[in-house]
């Protein structure tokens, strides 16, 4: 039982990381109908920005703000350089362009910063607390907390604010939105900025746990992508639940079935979902085309 | 379609011709050339940089001391991209230059496996750092190892833990790549011989983000000592922290990666008081100290095995060529195999007929982040 | 008037061409020369390895040009299929001591099956799902290669892989691989002109239109995917024999991306492009090795180039070159004149061609069509009209199988088609056009119509490609566009595109032709022409069910009218009577 509780905590912690990255996927997908394969690299770039800013002597909170501003800028550049020129083409070229962008980002960081993994200190002095039989890592607690806040924020933002509603309208029907006087390209730009910042947030939060390395983004992103599909593509709540579920399944699978095949569980669950419930946990039925 | 085929043929002709042109441009020169395959890109690019520096330092010293057969030695590095196909291409590119007399292969065993068929075909000496025992026991007479192989690291870990630390309930943890699997197997065999078969033998996949299930399995197994083979430092770092967080404080003897600089930087206090086997330990011999000084002066970083083995490989190879008095491959081979009591950075080289130069390991201890030499364990069989 | 006379002579062969193999003799001579060169040139090890890698990779990239270029589906697991073939040969020739040939075939079969199963499980979803599933498959294959040590030797890989006795030397093996490349290249080059290839292109251009033209979209996609996997497996097997060593990291996700980039760089649509892309992406990294002194720099540039290629050379290098070449030649072959089109709608006799009873289609609570009965008499023009939102187009979509009926029964010429998918309805004799034109935009007018003519069960087409072309030409000539048959769809005006769509349906010799607002977007001259065309079609005894807003057209052309409003039938009968029906008048006046 103690064992299971400890596993549950870690599973939720790592799952929350997947959920944060998955959220970025979903937002871009809803706005543009495109899966951004460079979403994981957003996390990686942000973590490196954070390391650079901290090493430059900025206080932690200031470094955090600088890193997120850098991510907002990256979102703008990414939209203008990768998505925008291809917006009238089918999904296939765009997918491939984002794959190209992910190779470009990962290796640019490698070229600039070298291959050594870096250490980023956590937010808190204390590494964690012992609650009964379970050890709670403080950074994971923070990640879980941030995830909960983001769920609430997203709900408020998309349902209650005008900007959120405009974004919603854009993702549902671009033509209709533009007829209503919403600037579709501005909405898409905002989406990319927000997704880049979200991905960056995930990267900065997870960096103290997983260290800062070139590969950190791609490993998380693949799982996050699986989480997105399990949750139901295009569904914000689904992405969060999918991410958490995947983290827990993976951790328990490793503990009770096989450690070396840990990464396989995520993909097996994914394939099972695609075959038996392609609409995901929350998604609607895959639309019939007319 | 006529134009197509012509275009196509021209393209292929150009593709065939280009390497020849490059080659003929390289073919001149009055130096003795040594080829080196090293990971300049890919996941091991970091250690690749150290390896190249070690080799260059050795060659500088050799050249100052009169060179090889009176000529200056020249190092030609090809990127192996840290992949198997990469090293096959890199090596075949080097191998196609007929004036290269000897080679430095990889520290990664799978890569040496991948290039091994081409090494036999070429028939020139290749110094390697891969520690899979099989490499020198599969009938390939052109591979010469400048590091002790894993059968020794396994035996040293087992010997030290069982005899010196007096622990018998072992948990063995290893990555599931070639290095980890071979190491884990060697350790398990050595422990079984010493009458202490492990209570847990656990593999893990590289680049795992979380080791909680592994740590809990160790906790549950009731092991009182841990032996480990980690490939990547960030895995080691994450595991070490989680191990300590979840309250496991049993003695831990690990493979060389546990004492390398990156691991120390990443894991910090979580690795205090652990033991590591190290083929390179700065205080273990005069040769090690000498290398340490040269390396620190030139590179401003603490030396480790990534650079020490290439340093030794160049020294052993050039000494053997000088002793053979010729660049004939067969004669160089005999000269390498005849190398005895050769003081290198890694230890004293006594080549056996399989091509293994070293037969023991150092045990080092992590004293609050400083690596201190504990003892050297040498085997004679 | 519609009784078919049996034994109608199939129009005589008008086009006589040399057999395909003779026409393509130059290709085989060129290939043979390459094979001989490969067998006799004494390459050094490095060049040999590069050539061997390029040759085997190119075969795998051919596979991608089929699935991606021809069929428009994504496959991010080609390295996994490549790996399956490679391990089959690796494990087979070493541990199991089986002959190389058997292993090669075995590897191909394993890859083929894996591809087919993977495709069958997800191709219905398509798009991003397919991308994700292929990535998952790739990851699982890699994990198994690493961890199933008892089978795959784990990360150590398999070494000392055997070659066939016949090709022991490096040169002869390379020559053998070049020969395989030439053969596969030939097949892939000609695939687009086969029935399967045309079906794949149709699916890529417009899935919906492909379905209603008798193509089994799902099966076509699976075929494309399986062929891609098969070629991946074949290439992998050859690769393993060539390098004598395989290990898991050679078949990772990163390699799948490399394959994909090779395919895109050269041009996804043609095997020549694949060969160019493969060659470049193997040679360029070798030439640019000096760039690698800065870790990451080379790959960063590589990533940048992927983006730039997609942006500026969407059809790849070969697409770019051949486009320029085509513009420079700018001469389109004038097609040969064709015979008059014969329409011989099938019949089992009886007065009614289409009998719809109690047809309903509900979307959630919305009853778009509710209990509609329609009986279409043989050999006439029947119109289905109604105000906007009355359920006309929904009815048509249910009839052609794009929607599944909630209730009711549809019988076409004695066959119950209620539960058939679109392509089977087409095979049973249903032809249709779309309100918003759905043509296969990358094809010529002739190719579009050929796809229609190719409908399973079309008795008006003889055997062979020539007969198909002839039938398509007849249909195009019938609508007045025969002289422009070899032009691309994009060069036709809107009105002409509509005619091509009608010709595509006519070429299939349907039993019943559904026309969805054929007059929409036409100017008055074009409308007149359309009216004439409908008359000529009807004169051949083909039954037409037409939906349109244009009352003039409907009242002049149709003998019988059914009126829908709010999903229900409000009137039905002889044209003039129906148009004077008070409910119809009020429905139109009330809503328009």
C-alpha cells in the first residue's frame, strides 16, 4: 500500500508534466488543425533560457520571467516562420515543417550550448517532505499545483473572457470568425505565443527534476502527444486527464510489469485507444465528413 | 524520359567521382597518419570532445619526443555521430586512405561491434575503448583494448563489495543497452562465483525520466549493497537523487560513469560516499598523475577515462610502430602484443594474446564530491 | 426504349501501341548498364558502403513515395519496417541458419503484414492519428529490438549476417542491389498508371469523390500502406546482407525522419525524386562532415532545410525540375478522336429504377430527412426540389452512401443498397456529381474520367488500359471537351469542370445518375448547354435524378418532381401538376 501511494504520487507528478505539454499541443491543434511536433523543443529551449538567465546572475523569479518572454518571442517567430507560410496547405506539409523545426531547435541549442547536461536549481530550498510513508518531492508538488491552477485559468480564460471566446470561435470556424470581425491571424498568433509559453513553463518546472538536456523535450513530447490522443484530441480537460493517466499507468506498469518496457506502455495504451475508442476519453466521435 | 536518365547517370557519376577526388588530394604528405572515429555529434558528443583532446595531447608529446619513425604524427578525426551506421561510414572513410597506419575506434562497445567486420577486412590495428569482453574474444586479431574489460569491472565490484565491504545481499542495476547488459551480466557472474548471487537483477531503459519503481524494487528486495552500470549521466543523476529521497542509503559501488565529472555535477550530494570502479584514477600511479597534470594544464578540466584511454592508445600505438620500425600492419600487431610493463595513464599495460592491455580496475570513493583513490585490484587471469 | 441489346460490339481498338516492355526498353538498357558498372567497377570500401547504403535506402524511400506521394498518407515508421526486414535476414541467416532468399522473402512478408495490420487499425482515422500511431509502432519496435535479447541479441545487434552464395563478393552484391533498385523503381514508376495507382491518386486528391466513383478508399489506403511497408522490409533485408551487421539504433525514429526527408527533398511524387533525395541526403552529410566540428550545427542546418524545402519546393527537387521542364515544353498531346459515347444502363426490367421507402436521417435531435418515399421511373428525368434546408442534399448524401440512413430502405434496380458503403453503391450502378465540384485536381481531365470508367462492373469497357482510355475519351467528347482531354483540371473553367464531373459519372455507365445542383454557378449560356446535355443523356435511356434550385431548368427537363420541405415529402407527381400544387407554392413563397 505504501508502495502504491508512492508510485501514485510520482505517476501524477510526471503525468502533470505530460499534461502541461499536452495542453500546448491541444491549443495549437484547435486553432490551426495542426499537430506541432516541435512542442517538446519549446520546453527544452525554455529550460536552457532559464539556465542562461540564472547563470547571468538574475534572481530566480526574474530569470523565470525572462525565459517566458523569450518563449513568447519564439512563439511569434515559430508562427511566422513555420506555420504562417503554409497555412493554406494540407496538414502534411505543416507536420513535416514542424518536424524540421524541432530538429533545427534541438541542434541549434546543441551548437550554441554544447552537449553537457545542465543543472537547474528548484524553486524551493527543501527538496521535499515526508508525509507518512510517502516522500513528496517539492518540485513535483509545484508542478501538480501549477497544473491545477492552469486548468482553472484555462476554464476562466476560454469561457469567461472575450479574448478566450474569440480564440474559441476561431478554432471552431475560421470563416465564421472572420465574418464576425475577429482577426483570425491575430488569434492564431496569440495561440502560438500561449502554447510556446505553456511548453516553456513545463520545461522550466521539470528541469530541476530531469536536468536540462537536449533530449529532454522530445521524450516528454512523445508521451504528451499520446496523452492528447488518449484524452480526446482537441479537448483541454482531456489533455490534462490523459497526461495524468499516462503518468500513472507508466509508473505502475514499470513497477509491476517491466521496467525496461516502461516507454512501451504509453504507446500500447495509445494504440489500444486508437483502435477501440479513437475519440479518446472525452472527445466527440470522429466527425463524419460530408 | 531520356533527359531523366542522363541526369541520373551524371548525378551518379559525380557521386562516384567526388570521393576519389577528395582522396587523391589527401594522399600526399610526409606525416604518419592515425585515424580516429569519435562522436563529434550525437548523444555522446560531449565525451567525444574529451576523447579527441586526450589523443591530441598524446600525439603532441610524441611529436615533441621525435615523432613516429622520425616523422610527425598526424591525427585524422572522423565523426561517428554516436551511431553504429555512423561509425561504419566514418571508419570506411578512414580505411580508404591507404596511408593511415593505425586507428582509434570507439569507447562504445556496440560501435566496435558494428565496425568489426570492416576492421577484419582492412587488417590494420585498431585501438578500442569498448569494454564488452567479447570484443577481444571473437577472433578479431586487429582489435587492441586500452581499457580493462567489463569482466574485470564486474569482478572488481564484486570483490570489493564482498571482501572489503563485507556485504552479501546485492541488488544489481544496469541499463539495457549493450554496455549495461554486458556489465550487469559480468557482475552477476562474479557475485555468483563469490557465493553471493544478487537478490535483485534489474534493467532499465536509457533516458528514463523517473526511477521510483526501480528504487522501490531495491528497497523491497532487502538488498544491503547496490552495484550499478549506468550509461548516461542524467539517468544516473535522477536515480541517485530519488534513491536518497526515498531513504535508501546502502553502500553503492558503480561502474565508471558514477565518478565522471558530469555525473558529479548533476547528482551532487546524492552521490557522496559512493564507490566507483575507475579505469582512470588520478592518484593510482605515476603515469596517471602525469597525465592528469598535462590534461589539466591544457584543457582546464579534471581528467577522466574518456580522455585517458585515447591518450594511452596513441602512446601505445606510436611506441609499437617505433619498436616495429615499420608501418607494416603485421609487425605493428606483434609489437603491440609484446608491450609489457608500459606505464600509461590508465595503469600498467601488459598486453595478452587476445589484445587486452589492462587487467584490473581502481576503486575510488566519492568524498563529498572529491574523487579519492582507494585501492587497485588487479587480476592475473 | 431502355431495353439493352445484348452483344453490342465493343468499339474497335483505335489506339495501337507497342507493348509496354518494348516502349520502356531504354530504361532496362540503362538499368542493365548500371548493374554492369556496379558489378565491375572496383570501388574502395568507403564508396562501396555509400553506394550500398544509397541503393538500399532508395528502395525504402520508394515505399514512401507510394504511401505519401501517391496516396497522401503519412508514415513515420518506415525505419521500423526497414528494421523488420533487416532483422529477419540478420537473425534468419545467423541464428536460424536459413537461406538468405527465404529470409528476404520472410522479412518482406512480415513487414507487409505489419503494415497491413497497422493500416487496417487506423487508416479509417487518417491524418494526425496515423502520424501518431506510426510513431508509436516505431517506438515499440525499437523497444523490442533492444529488450528482447533472446531474439534480437538486444543492443549488441546481430553480426556476421550472411549473403547469398551467388553474390558473395561486395561488387556482385552491390550489382544485385542495383538490379533490385531498378526493378522496384520500374514498378513504382508505373504504379500511377495502373488501376491501383489511379485509385491511390484519387484517394489523395479527394477521398469523397473517390468513394462515389467506385473506389474502396479504405482498402486502397491499406494497399498503399502495405506496399510501403513491403518495400521498407525488402530494403532492410538487402541492407542487412550488405553491411553484415544490424543493431537497434539503425532503425530508430530519427531514421524514419531521415527517410521522410529524403522522400520530400527529392520529390514525393516520383521514384526519380526518391532516388535523388536519397542520394543527396547520403552524400551531402558525407561531403559536409567538416561542418560537424561544431556539434549540432550540421543537423540544425538540416532542420532548416526541411522547413525551406517544404516552403519553397513543395514538390521536391524533381518536382521543381520536371515542372520547369514541362513549362518549357509546354506542348500537350492532342488526344485522338473518339467514337460516340454509348450508354447502356443495366436493367432487370420493371418500371422503377430507384425505390426509396421511409428514408430518414437524423442528426441527434435534428430530423434532416424524415420518412421520405421516392420512386424514380426508368428512363426519365426526375427532379428533387425544395427550399433551402429542406433536406435535398442530405437525401442525396444518404442515397450515395456518404451518410448512413437512420431508417428506411433504398433499392436500386432490384438491389438493396441501404447498407452498402459508397463504392459498392457505385459498383451497383449509382453515379453522382457534387454541388461543390469534387474532381481529382492533380490529374488531367482524361485521367479523372478514366477513374469513373474503371468502376467495377462497368460492362461498357473492354480489357486493358487502351479500352479504358477510349471509353473516357468518348465520355469527354460527349460533353464537348474531347479535344482538351490531356489538360490538367486547373486549366478548365468552372462550367467545364462541372461537365468533366458529369463525364466522369457517364463513363462509368451508371444505371442511375444523381446530379447535385448541376446548374449552380453556371451562366445562362452554360445552363442552356447543360439542358441540351441532359436531353442527350436522357435520349440514351439513362435515368437521371436531379436536384436544383433553377426552376426553369427543372420544369423544362424533368418529367417528374418530388418536393421536400423540412425533411418531409410534401408533393410528388408529374412536373406541371406538382409546380401548381398549393403546398409547393406556399413552401417556396413562404421561405424564399
